């Protein structure tokens, strides 16, 4: 029987591990769960607002867009660089993003939580199709296997809800609610793919600033039309203000982190990571509210975790995206440095010309007369 060299075996395992788990893949996993927890916190904030009778989804998102416009817009103005992407693309993206948030929140009024959770998975095949058509992203069998395992985990959650009679309260108009969820999930997919294209072809800071500006404008118009009366009827106590601000802050951090994930791993992994938000909510219910949940939730959480890990593993296209992201970051830094150097050069030149002009005025003129 041949003797296996333990050192060569360990070396082989390390090499395979490095090929499968790059730093960017691990970073994508960690950031994906971070934004999933942020989405979970926004869900609990919305639930608390709904419990207090606050029904103004566009108003909740408006504060987030306003924060994006102020925070990132100030930096864009400071850089004094022209837009890398035409402004009307940002306008379209802002409209799509605002309406996606509005439609999905609105669907909860008509259908059950079970249907929303199941149909929200529709965003994943939409993202895969759109990235394949427009971004030329290639998916191998490993990627499709990871997606299938994740979706199977969420379907397990749905069966768990059915098992606990959650479907008994199906909502006043389930068909209308289900159509709204599908429409909202499709808009989410369009928004995610559009953001992925912009962060890889343009600038992440510019994206956040312009999305904040146009998102705030579109939200303000929609609030003036649809939510004026709701805002007047709200009793603005501390119990209503704190969840409102918590929702805005969590959503601001979510929007700030999403472009980083899109640049590293793409829109598909982002949507797969967001599937765990419902499962994190289960753990919060267990440990924070001491509620009992069905055992199938734990199987679902394990399935989604395995699916995300399966999808994230491997280099192939993700390695190319990582290199492209690094090159884009370096170009942005060089442009910023050149812009700053050019600005300082113009300032020094103007100062030198002004000093020369002042010296010329103060110097006495010498006239040479012929003898």
C-alpha cells in the first residue's frame, strides 16, 4: 500500500482552498450577511411602524435617499469631476428603485407573508437572465447548483409556514398581492443589474449620490400625491420616530454596502444573500422575543447557507470581475489625484500671474534717451 506524504497532501489541500476561496469571495460572503441583517432590521422597524398605525412606505424610503444625496453628493461636488454616466440613466434607476420598494411593501396589504417570501425568489432567475443578456455573465453548473439549493431552502420555509397554518390568513386579495410581489421582485432585479453595470463601468460614489438625488425627488413627488393624508394622521411620538429613523439608517447602510458587493461578486450573490434575512428574523424571534418556531426553519437556514457557499466558491468569472474592480479603483484614485493636482496647479498659476502683474505695476519705468 503506497504511503501518502502528509506534507504534500496538506499543500494540495491549501492550494485547492486558495483556488476556491479567494479573499474577495470570503469578503462577499461576510458583506452579504451584513446587508441581510440590515434588511432584517428594516423589516422589524417596518413591523413596529405598522403596529403603531404608520402606513407610509415611500416616506420611510425618502429619508434614506436624502441621506445618500447629502453624504455622497457632497463628496461628488468636492471632487469636481463630470458625471461618468449620463444623468437620465440615474433618473430611470431612481424611478425603478423607488417603485420596487413601494410595490413590495404594498403587497403585504393583500397577500400573506408566505406568498411574499416565496414569490420574492423570482428576483433570482430575473437577475441571472438580465446579467446573462446584458452583462455577458457566464454561469457554470456550480453556480446553478448553489441557486437551486438556496431556493429549496426558502421553499422549506414556506412549507414550514403552511405547516403552522400561516396560510390561513391569506390576505383580502391574494391574487393581486402575488402579482404585486412578482412585479416588485422584477423591478428589484432590474435595479440590482443596473447598479452592477454602473459600479463596474462607472463610479460607486457617483452612483450613490445620483441615486439619492433622483430617488429623493421621485419619492417626494409620490409622497405629495399618495401619502399626504397618512403623514398628517401620524402621531409623531418617540415610539414612532425612533423606528422611522432606525429604518432610514439601516437602509442607508444597506445602500452604501450593496455597490461593494455588486463590484466584488455580482447581483446574483447579493440576492442569494438576502434570502437569509427571513431566517435571521427567526433567530431574533427566538432569542429576543422568546418565541417558538418550527424545526423546519433550521433546515432551511442550513440549506440557504450551503447554497450561498456553493455559489461563492470558485474563481472563474468572479476572478475576472475582481481584477476589473481593482483596475477600476486604481483608475478612480488616479483621476482624483490628477483632478486635485490640476486644481492646485491652476491655483498656483493664477497666484503667480497675479504676483507678476503686481510687481510689474510697482516697478519704476526706465527711459533711455539718446545722447
